[in-house]
C-alpha cells in the first residue's frame, strides 16, 4: 500500500528517497497497489498544493499524475462501507484523521505493508501491528 505522502515524494523528483524509489520500481515491475478510495483525491490535491506553493510547475504535476495513473493501482471498494465503523474506531484510537485511518484499516484488513512518510500514521501503524514498507 502506498499512501499519498509516499506517492507524492516518489513523483516529485527532488523529494525522492531511496526507499520511495525502490517502491516505485516495484510498481514498475508489475506489483499492483491497493489504495483507499480517497487516494487519487489526496495525491491530486498534494500536486495542486505543490503547484500553488511554486514547488513544481503545473505541467510537471500533470505529467506526474499521468505517470501515476498508468501504474497498476487497485481501489478498495469496501472502505466506504466501513468508514463509520472500524475506520472511525482506528482514527479515534490512534488520534488520526479519518483519511489516514483509511490507509491503516486497509493495511490491517489486507495484511499489507504500508508505505508512508507521515510520521503519525507510521507510528499508529506500528502500534497496530502493521508492517511499514518505508
């Protein structure tokens, strides 16, 4: 699983870390990633904010979104149905936003590693027994 923070870091050249590059290469080699329904909105908004902050040019953001859109990414269809139950419970327990808890809940449910650069989410994932990919 790849959260929005890791996807953005992997796509914005100057922010790339070795671990994010490794994960993106894995995607290039055919590993499909499962993401929550909100993932595309979060990633798109991250690029929009980077454009507004003048960190990247709009054409570079569009190109990065096009590149990410070509990866084998599967959207979890079950997440919205449990947003107000188990996801809400995780958000409350670990003091996360409901958005971040969606990544944690999906990683738990699918027994998947979670790639995140978000410190609070990484800390919650570790406490919840979810393996971190980064």
